[in-house]
C-alpha cells in the first residue's frame, strides 16, 4: 500500500488534491481528515470558571499506605 500525505483546505464537500497526486483520483482511496491547529494550544473553557490551563491538571493524590498487595492473589485473578 502506498500512502501519501498533504495539506489542503476543505471547501464545502471538496478537498483539493495537489497536482503531483492526481493519479490517485482514479483509485479507491481511504481518507482521514485531521484538523491542523496553528499557533498556541487552545484550551476548552470550563463552565463559567475561566479557561482550563496546564496548572489545573495534576496527578491524583491517592493514599495507598493502608493497602495490602499480594502478587500471588493478583496473578490468580487474571
């Protein structure tokens, strides 16, 4: 399978294929559309609380001090 990649603008229901790939217009092809974002990363706004930033994302803190782990028991379940 030969794969190519190029950037194009979607205009209505049309995607323009660059001239060097016109031979693919007579074949059945698989199309994957991935939007390109230029500039800085966009964060989705939270409901009325401002924008979500990387500072809002952290590792969950779970106290595992009282947990008992038995490897044999865990392997027996699998």
